[in-house]
């Protein structure tokens, strides 16, 4: 039994058949399109966010590197080294506070060689705590400079600054999709970027320099990452891009916001991301729920120095823009289907009517004939099968009318033929309609513009997408509009030439990219393919398929711009970076590596690293890159490299693995930092430490020598007081005394060299100093060098330290001697000169007036012009390292400047060198030629004096001298004995003479104990050093005077009387 569907009319069956095909196509096409769009957009978003994560890692690593470079230079500063060596927290804290204010770091501290804190920057006064177990400081104590991310407990942060512990103590907030597990209410530690550097002296670690930046509630890195990568783009009022730093699973620094617009500090990471990054140590890239919304995200673990995972670095972009784009496309497709459905229905009705009408006409004619009306004709004007059937039908009726006698017999044949014919017509009609409808629907619903044009480029058809693309309806374009009318003027020739190639048969299909201008004037970028569709009596038609690629081009440009920005960032890094593939070919290198290697980037790329760098045919021994490929670990080593120009470069080399999504090492990044300058500074520091050691030795010798001279000079002076001036014994004593004075001056020079004693200026005759310098030179200089002197007879006196001025002249003359190895002429001149303000234009700190000028010239090798500006720099020397330290002329420059003068240099290679020294003339009276002439004999007394000195000869001399002047002397061998005597006899002691350098109890400690017994005690301090710093301290604390060893009797007795007479 037939169903109700098949009982319906042919017209309805044809109509339903036509509509069924596009309906099924739409139901299949819509889900496929949405799935394709979703996968494509998600893939592009994930690729971009992975690039964004790499940018974030560069910014993060750059912050740590900045800290390491900061403390590297600070650890080499002499003030820091001296502060640690002398354990002087006050100096160190001043340095640290200044540096902290300048660099805005959270933690700065210095430890000694055992890891105990000497000083901290900031408000904290805590010191002495042991940090030797700190991961970074423990490595620095072993001589290794390190930097890394680290976790510090709250108790440690509180010792640095009170607010640091409060910043780190973040409340942990319950977060949707976070892993279900028990958690504390607050974090008990803080994450820091930290760096530690050893401080070296004499090749030994004497301490460490440590700095750290707390990341908790510090948004500099995450905001810098967002601004660099996403440029503050907004979507519906919200930031598209975000960045976060996690401590374990808790957000401690982020620009992800909560619903109320605050930073999501204290919220936790989603469970699936935490499992991948924190438990498996893998990168995680994909769709993730972040606080309150879905993001396209990228995460990677953050490791501490022991390769333990302590946190996560994250960047992500809102998923909403991509979902919105997908929803918008879905809406457009649905609206498109809804829009074309009525047109499909109308077309189906029209086509069905067109097909059924002649069949109805045949049916009506057949009914008439069945009734016996053989005159009835089927009126059908059609050239198809139905028309042919009508013609045959009409001939048949004519034949029936002519041959009625054969009607019965032919009736059976006609019935069978009619039945077969109807089935054939139906079958052919359905096939034609299905084919036409299939191509019509494909033409209409395609997601590209389909159109045809004739040889004159006039549109002959266009689909709906083409209408939307051009902005012109079919009515406006088909048969009227020229294809070139909607093409940008500059691109028309290109399009025309491509189409002509197809028409000429030179290509079956061509692809073209050009700019289209739609009806509104909007410019679009189009990708089009064309081919010949058909060629018949009506002419040639050309099929074009066009696609709008404007957004794709924008995305490509954005990717290209991002790639260019990363390349600029890559090349702006001053350290060398190159990337090596598994075949050890260099696939990428920056300008920093080109500078270190002396090889252009383009010459490195594509070559094997061992061939281009080391001229080898196989891998180097102990190759760090090979080890990283094998183990997937990071390695470090310091290497000496020879650049292409032959210069040697010292470099700290790091190798980092690059993993694919399956965790395999596919590339290795070689990171190289040029530390040549640091090595040179270390060598200079070592040289300075050697000089310091020599100075300490010289100072010790000078101090002991002064104690010996005290007895010689004192007893010679005492002997003079006990003989008459005309006696030969008096003459001998005077000679001994003068020799001891000269020896004392020599030891004074040693002390100046060793301890940097301050100038003790007096009015001096510069000619006399020059003469004494030449006397020293004549004994040491080679006889092949002639000395010529021209001294002005009336030279002006100057205010100067005689020892230092003599050192200045000696340093310059010794340099002159070394510049004349085969002999020559050394000339020293003095003269008076008055300088006006105009002649001092190059010396703004120097006042006009009268000057004593000293000119020292030689006929030696001279100094090259290009290095003349460096000769006064510390440690700069053109001599062999074994012959010069580079300190001589820097000392000359410092002494002259401290005396208010200046120095000029004139030199030409192979013609000699001239130094001109200008010292301001004294405004005081002329220098006395007999320093003892103005000394009056001191008067004695009857007071009791406690004499404290560990040298027996000094005690005996002092006792004999003072008792000869009527004083009563109580001797003490050291500070402990002196304190004991004073406690018992303080009321009977009027004055104490105290040596500053003694065993058991030093001068300062003795002074403080004596003053504690009696704050009004009168004390004169004595020392073999002229300014070792100790006597300055006790003078500020209340000492009444200072006397330098060795001293004459008159100087001692005059000082004693002067202090005793004070009220």
C-alpha cells in the first residue's frame, strides 16, 4: 500500500525533493564550519600565547640578571672590600643605604667570610645573624657568583624590613576549580629574585654581597610583561592580556582581576595546570579557568637554584574575543540560511510548476481522447523531452483518427509506452533538478565569493557572498558592472594580465591577491583564483572564486610585527646568544654573540658551531651544548675565547635546553656573558692588594724604626743638654741628633706610603726639596743620564707637606729615567709665575694668583697622544707588569690637587716629555732655615706623671728626661698595668703619657678605662704612626695632646708643661 507521501501530486513530490538537498547540506555544513573555525582560532591563539610566554620569561630573567650585574660591580668596590676587611658596619651600611635608594631593591646586605651579617640596608639594625646556610650565600662563600629565584621565610624577611614580612604574608583565598586539599590561611614565606657575589681579597673570600627583590605584591614584572606583549588592549572594557607570578600555587603578583576589579592576589591556580607545572614540571599551554573567566593560557615552572619547582610564570589572553568571533560567524551563517530559505522555496515552486504544467496538459488531452475526442491537441511549447512527447502525442491522435480500425490493438501498446515514458520523464526530470539544485546551493551557500564574467569582464552571475563582499546586488552587477570597477586602481593591470593568461591558454588556473574597494569605499584584501568555465556559441565565461583575507593579513602582520619586536629584543641583549639544533647547526644568533666572537651574524647562521667558532671537524671536548642535549639540564662554565681578530675574551657560558611538546630537547640556547672587564678589574684588585700588603709591611717597619729612633734622638738631645756647645762631645751629639731627624723624616715617608697619612703642611722652600730629591736620584740614576738644574734664587715659599712633595718629584723623575734606557738629559727648573684668570680657563677649581712652578723634562721615548688622557688613571701603566703598578702618576696627581695646584703634560713620541707643576705661593712669612731657632727651652715642674709605653728604651728615656726637669715619673709597661696603677693612685697623678700601640690592652681601650675612672684625667698620646686614626679618636674623646715618635726633649717637655698648665 502506498504511503500518503507517494499519494500526493508530482508537483509536491518534486518540491520536497528539491528542498531536501539544500536542507541536508546546511545541516552538515554549519557544524563542520563551526568546528573548523574553532580549531583554527584556538591553534593560532595557543601559538601566540606561547610566544608571549617566551617574552615574559625574557623580562623575568632580565630582572634577575640586572641584580647579579649590580652586585658584581659593588663587590669590586674598594670601599666595600675595606669595610668587610676591617669589619666596619657603619661604612658598609652607608654604602648599602645609598645603593638601595638608588636601585630601589628590597634587600641589600653584606656578610663576613663565615656568612654572618655585617650590615643591612634600610631601617633594620639587626646584624651578626648567621646566613651561611642560605642557598645563594653558601655558594658565594665558596667563591661562586650566583643568582636565582628563592623562597625566604617570614622571620628572615622581618629581619630585613618590617613591611617585607607583611607584604609576603598573603591570605590564601578559596578559588573555583583549584585543587581540593587542606591549605594554610596565609603564606609563610616570600618569593624573591636574589643574587649573591663573593667579595675577594688576596685571592680569598672575605665576605659576600647579597641582594634580593621581593615579588609578593610587587607588580613591576607582570605589568611590564602585559604592557610589552598586549599593549593594554581592551575587550568590552576588560584587559585582554594578563600575566602572573605564582608562589607554589598561589598568585603573589598578578594583573588578573577579581569580580570587584582588584588584583587577584592570594587566589590559587586551577587543578589541571597545577598538576602539569608543579607536579610534572611541564609547560602547560591551552584553555584554562583563571579566577573568574576562561583564558587561552601558557604556564611554565619557576625553579630555585637547586632545580626545585617553587612557582609558576604565566601569561594569558581572554578567550572571550575568540568565542565572540565564533558566535558572530555562527549567527551570520544562521541568518544567511534563514535569509535564503524563502528564495529556495519560491524557486522550487517555480521550477515544479514549470515541470508539472506540460504534464497536466498531456493529462488533460489524454482524458479527452479517453472520452473519444480525437481532435484534442496537447498545446506544449517546449524543446525538451516533454515537448517531444507532446508532438508525438499529437501525431498519435492524428494517426488514431486516421486509423480507428487499429485503435484496440494500438491501445495496449500505447498504454505500455505511456507508462514507460512517464517513468523515464520523471526519472530524468528528478536527476536534472537534483543536479541543478546541488550546484545552485553550493554556489549560493559557499563561504567564498563565486562569480562568472564574460570576455569583456562583465559579471554574468554572482552569489550572495559576492554581493556581501562587493556591496553590490545581483541587479546592480550582473550584465551591468565591470569586474575591474571594484578593483583598486593600482591593482587593475595585475588582475587583467593574470586573467588574460588563462584566456590565452597559458595557464589553466591562476591565483591573484589584490585590493578590492566595495560600494562603501572600504578597502579589502582579496585572494582569488580564476579559470575558464565554458566556451560555446554564446562565448567564453570565466569562473572566479574570491575570498576576503583582510583579517588574515592583519593577523600575519601582527605576527610579523611581534616577531620583529622579539628580534629587536633579542639583538638588544648585550650578552651573546645563539641557538643550536640537534645537528649542531647555528640557526639563530644575536649581535651580542657576533661582537664577542668577532664574526657577523650572517656568517654564523647555518654553520656548525664547532666549525665556525673553533675551526674543528668534530665536537669539542667537554662540550656544554652536547651535555645539555644529552641530559636536558642547564650548564655553566667560564671559558677563554679567541676572537677572529686575535683578541682574547673571557666569557661566562650558560646552556639552556629547549623542549618540544613531548619533552624532547630539540634545540640548545647558548648564553655567553663577556666578563673580560671583570677579570681585568679582579687583576687590578689583586695588584692593589699586593701594594696594600707591601704598604702594611712598610708601615710596620717604620713604626718599629720610630721606636728605635726615639732612644737615639732622645738620648742625643739629652746628651746635648749635659755638655757645653763648644765641646767635641756636643758636636758628636748634635750630629747624631741631626741624623736621627733625617731618619725620622725617612720613616715619615714610609708611613705616608703605607697608611696614606694626611698632609702635615708647613711653609717650605721648593728649591730645597728639589735639591734633596736630586741628591737621592744621583745615587740611584744611571750615569748615562745627565741631570741639569735651573733653580730661581728667589723662589716663593709654598704651603706643602715636604715628604709628599719629595715623593711627587721622585715619581716623575723615576718615570723619566725609565723613559731613557740608553741615556739622555733630565732637567729640573723652578720659577715664580703669576697666573691670571684667563690662563686658568681649563682649571675652574684653581684660583688666580702667585704660583711656584716646577718643570721636569726628559729626552726619552715620549707618550703617545691617544693615551695621554689616561696617564693619571689608577693602575694605568705602559710598563711591564713586573716593573710598574700604574699608581705613581695617580699619586702625583692626587698630591698636587690636594695642595691646591695643578699639573700639565707636554709630550711627543721619540722627542721627550715635560711635566709642569704649579703650587700656590705661601701668604705666610719665609720658611725658617733653622727650625730649632724659635724653640725656647721649656721650664720644668714638680708634678707626678704616669709614663705608659711597652718599649723599655722609650720608658727609660722619658723617665730620665722628665725627672731631669723636676717631675716625678711612674713607669708602666702596658695598658693593664697603667689602669691598675691609676685606680690606686689617681689622686696623686697629674698627667699620663700614653703610647697608642701596645700588646694586651691597646691605647684606645686603655684611654677609655682611664677616663672611666676619672673623666677629667689629663692624657698626652704618643705613637710611631703619624695618623693611624687611633690618636684622632682619643683626641676627640678628650685627650689633651699628641706627640709624634721620635721626639726631641724640648718638644716633649714643652707639650708636658703646656698640658699641665691648662686649667
